[in-house]
C-alpha cells in the first residue's frame, strides 16, 4: 500500500486546464479570476464581501489591521490552533490572551471566555478569535452575545471549515464565514485544506467599511479610485494612504481556486462519509475517544462539521503515532498548544497555564482525512489503530 498522509490535495484535469488557460492569458497577477474567485467564494459561504489574498496568515493580518489592533489591544484566542491565529495579534503589537478549551470538542470554551472578559473592566479586551478547529464550527451566536455586551469584535478563523455551519437559536443555518455573527472570517487554501491553491487565503465580511480597508491594506495601502484620492494629477495618479503590504494572490491561483470550489461540496460530502465510518469503527473501542461535534452544528442526522481533521484521543499517543508510521500511515498532531511554544513562553506563558489544552495535546492524533482516501485505505488505517489500541 502507498504511504497514507493525514491530508492531501486533489488536483483534477479541469484544475490543470484552468491554470494553463490563465498562464496564456494577459494576466499573471491581478486579473479577472481574482474577482471571480472572490464572488464565487462569497456566494459559497453566504457573505456579502470576500477579499482573496496570498495566504491565510496574510488574511489574519489584514483582519487585525482593519480592526485597528495596536499596542494597547488584548485579544482572546485558543491555544489549540495553528499559531497564525495568535500571531496576527502580535504583528500589530497587541497582546494575545489564551483561554482554555472545552475538552469535549477541543474548541475555545465560550463560558471560560465569558468569565475572563467579565473579570476585567469594560474596554480591557478588544476582540476574540475563535477557531472552527478541525472543521467543527464554533457557536458564534454565543460569542457575539458576549462581544456585544462588552464591545468586542470577532474574527472567525474558519481555515478548517469552509462549507461547515451551525444552527443558531432561531433555527437558522449559519455557514462558517458568512459574516452574520463575526465581523470578519478567514480561510486558507494551503494544500492540506479543503480548497487548495498552493498558497492562498480569503477574508469574508458583511461590513463594507472593513471590506474597503482590507482592499487598501492588501496592496500597499495604495488606491487609484478617483473618489478616494486627496489630489489628482492625471491618469497615472495614485495615492498611498496607509501603510499596507503586498498580500495579493495571482490570477492563476484564483483560477485553480475557482475550479476547486466547484468540487467543494462533493469533497465535503466525502469527508463526512469518512468521518461516519471512523465514528462507527471506534464507537465500541475502549481506549479511543473521538472529539464531539459542537451541539450547535448537530441537527438530527445532519452535521455541519466540515471535517478538515478527524481527531482521536488515545493514552499512548506517541506509541500509536510511531506504530502507524511503521505502516506508512502518516497521522499528525494538531496542535502543540500555542502558549507552550518558546516564543509565547518568552512573553510570559508557561506549561501548566491551560491544563485542558495540554491534556488534549498529550493524547490527540489526526487520522487520514481527505476526499481521495479510498475505502480500502481507510479500512487499513482503522485496522492498524485498533490493532495498536487493543494489544
Ligand atoms: C492553515 C491555517 C492558517 C493559516 O493559513 P496559511 O494559508 O497556511 O497561512 C490559519 N489558521 C488555521 C487554524 C490554519 O489551520
């Protein structure tokens, strides 16, 4: 059997054709595919605006800039995430305030965040960055209520959850990144994510003012729009109005993204199918715990979980990781808690600060989960996992 990774991209003939077409067009960087991808993606998640950028980390940075994060800002996020969710606060000089997870889901615990926020005077915290970890949607309605009471903004890190949704208290389906409850949301198109463009990212929002800022910061803070200019010297004239970056994504990658987006629902259905098979296989096995789907994302038989990852918890995680590798199954660990990284320790965090996140980390393992995983490969993985745990 071929090596089995925990995640991988799927590139079709149509994808290749789409890229080849843009290569021979007039546009290598900013061309018509950028706007097309933005429009299609905004429609897919149900948001008003989308801004395509060079990667998910750039998307996060543009969000913290647009929200005015600075030296005085304190922003709450989860330790169980890719470090970029926290780093984007540091890029703007703000303080990262980690808060512990709900051990059942490994998501940022909204109740703990409430306690943290309420323990300080109003204005102490600026915002919250909840993460739809593993594709499991956070209940943004709950976070929004808290945010409104305390004047906080919300950036939803939806890198794991395109196509996922939760059901709000009115019974309405809220797709991840739709901008209904969060001010801004970000996505990543790194090859292990649902939609792959090599490198790439997207910000979505319903807020037109934030949208305009994102556009400006994406390209050096430069505008050419006549109605925004302070002066106008002629057709060539542009103004750099703010300090921005070059976070643009090339047209050919947007063409790839558009082509991938067409298969997003099929990929999602396959991911959910794979998850059901794992769920059934491990349900009766003592020694294996699976993460629970957020109750808000569960309705009848249907699940809003987008399954970027399928995580199990086992006592001898290192043993299982090594055993699977011996059989060329490359499971992975998501994540080493961000606060235990040397960089965040240098800012004052220590091991022991978030015991639930740390205990989760000591047991978690992400099993192979991607649309092209075959039934035979999945059975092989399940067999090896059970063999190890039951030995
Ligand atoms: C992948 C990822 C990012 C960053 O995306 P890049 O495109 O790799 O920069 C941010 N947050 C989470 C949770 C991610 O998994």
